[in-house]
């Protein structure tokens, strides 16, 4: 009896597994089609200079609205794109689009582009970035590349050299999601980053958990001592903003200042921000 029940459980399990695999395949296929059709959009979230209260730039964030499932978050489709290698083409599209869009913004504003570790190890990586900047007519200093902590950089000399070449070209290099990745402190020694972006999980806990304030304060101090700027991610309240300003965090990003918006909305946002004096 136990044996036959066991078989039943197995059949249910197999069916669930098959469904999961099938829906993962469908997502992969739909994503590849959407990329080929140019159906993904690049949206822009403002980054604010905390001391002056001005918009200093925008982070490019991918948006995909699936024809049936509706909006799918990057946390779901980026890993799929990385697994299938599609991220190389997709990341290239984001880079070129972001440089072109930024070229139409006020000339002191930067654009930040997220890079996947998969892109960093491509042989054409440096050439592609330089080409995107040059074809857009963008000053290299207006592009910031955001990379997350990964083994790719820590253990790959070629990757570090590539980033070094881009930095020499004038592009900024930021360490994204600082504090939640692997081996954060030694990571800071692996490359001379221009800035670190403090992960929003710490910002969210400011004012609730005492250790969050201690960690954020230490991260800002550490970055400053190493000659790096700091951006706090996920600022949602005035209290978080004033605390970070008092701690001399350089920049902030979060729903308090604005969510990611389509490229066409940036101009209107900037004139509104100017009137509200956050920009
Ligand atoms: P990230 O680079 O750390 O981007 C910041 C994320 O935090 C964005 O989520 C943004 O919408 C969200 N965020 C910003 N402010 C707030 C806030 O005040 N509250 C809350 N709750 N969230 C806030 P999003 O757009 O869902 O992107 C998630 C991640 O997906 C990004 O994290 C990045 O790692 C990845 N991603 C997005 N676009 C690209 C891309 O073009 N290429 C690559 N490789 N990764 C991307
Ligand atoms: Mg980022
Ligand atoms: Mg981040
Ligand atoms: Mg992230």
C-alpha cells in the first residue's frame, strides 16, 4: 500500500516539475522574442545629490511587459537572460539606448547602467562600451557602469583590466548593492571604484534596527576614506533622507525622489523637480 501511494506522490511531483520546466522554457522563448522585437523598454530612475538637492542623473532600469502575464520584474527575467546568454545582446541594447537618451539631458547629468557579470567577460566588452558612448556623442564621464559583487571581478584579471581601461577612458564604475554580496570588504580592494551604492535593505532598516545605522555610517566612512562616493538606494522617507545627508552620504535614490519613468517623461520630471526644488 505504501508503495502504491509513493508512486502517486511521484506522479504528482513529476507533473509539477514538468509544468515548472515548461513555464521556464516559455518565459525563455518569450523573452528572446521580445528582445528581438525590441519590446523591452529602458526606464530611468532619478538620482539626487543630497547636499544640493539637485538631480545628478538617472539609473537605467529594464522594463518588460509580457503580452499575457503583464509586467515581469527584472529580478525574474534578468537571471533567465543571464542563463541563456541573451543578456549580452540585451545589455548591449540597454547601453546604447541609455547613452543616446542621456545625450539629450542637461549636460551635467549622468546615466547609470547595470552590467551583468556575463557581459564583463565578453571579449568585445570594452569596445562595445566605448562605441556606445562615442556613437551617442556622450562625454565618457557622464556614463556610470554599475556592477555587483561577483566572483567574476574578484578572480578574473582580464575583467579587472577591462574595467580599468574603461575607467581610463573616463567612464565611472560603481559597486552596486554594497553590503549584501559576497565578501564586501576585500572586494573594495579588488578595484578602484568611483562610488558604492549602499543596498536598500540597510536604508529600509534605518530608524527601525540600530545596527542598520551603524553599518550605513561605517560604509559611508569607509568609502570616503578610500576616496569613493556613496549613493544610498531605496530612500522612501524624509527621515531617511535627512539622516543620510547628516552622515554626508553623497547621493540618494528612491521612491521619495521618483520611480523609474519612460525616457519621454524625463524632461517633464526635470522641470517639475526644478519647481519643487528637489532638482
Ligand atoms: P538595482 O540595480 O539595485 O536597481 C535598483 C532597484 O531598486 C530597482 O528595481 C528600483 O526600481 C528599486 N528601487 C529604487 N528605489 C526604490 C525604493 O525607494 N523602494 C523600493 N522598494 N524599491 C526601489 P528594479 O527596476 O526592479 O530592478 C531590480 C534589479 O534588476 C536591479 O537592481 C538590477 O540588479 C537588475 N536590473 C534592472 N535593469 C537591468 C539591466 O538593464 N541590466 C542588468 N544586468 N540588470 C538590470
Ligand atoms: Mg543598479
Ligand atoms: Mg542596487
Ligand atoms: Mg540590485
